[in-house]
């Protein structure tokens, strides 16, 4: 059950990121933001699944907050003010909470291999 919730949290964060990139960017920015998003999500999945990258809960929360801020602030139009001021806080918060849930539950459920030794 925790494995499904962890994957759902990651998918939620990815869907919100895709929505914010396609709503607040043009074509050139979509490519750049997409590549940066792939790198951040790749590191997030590696952090949760590779046993050699596992660390304490404080580091996991810090990693989730940094990743959430990076993903939430990626499209530059979100930081320019105007009618999108609430999104400047909403997107990083959603990403940080979803990735923190993914990291915690990913560590608990051992997403990479359930039969692996601790």
C-alpha cells in the first residue's frame, strides 16, 4: 500500500510540473524546463531507490524542499508577478510535499527491490 501511495505522490508532482510548464512557458522554455525537470526527478527517483544514496530523515526533508523549490520556480513567468502570485507559493509547496511523501514512503517500501537486505 505504501508503494502505491509513494508512486502516486511522484506522479502527482510530475503532473503538476507538466501543467505548470505547459501553462506558463513558450516552446523554447518548455524544452529547457523539461530537461531540468527530468534531471531533478531522476535524482529524486535515484535518491529514493538506490540503497547507497539513502540518508537520514533530515536530509530527505531537505532534499524534498530543495527539489520542490527548484521545480516550483522553474518557469520564469511564475516569478514575474501579476495574476500568478499565488502560484509562486502553491507549486513549490505541492512539489515539496509530494516529493517528501515519495522519499519517506519510498524508503519504507524499498521501491527498488523488496527482497533486498537492509
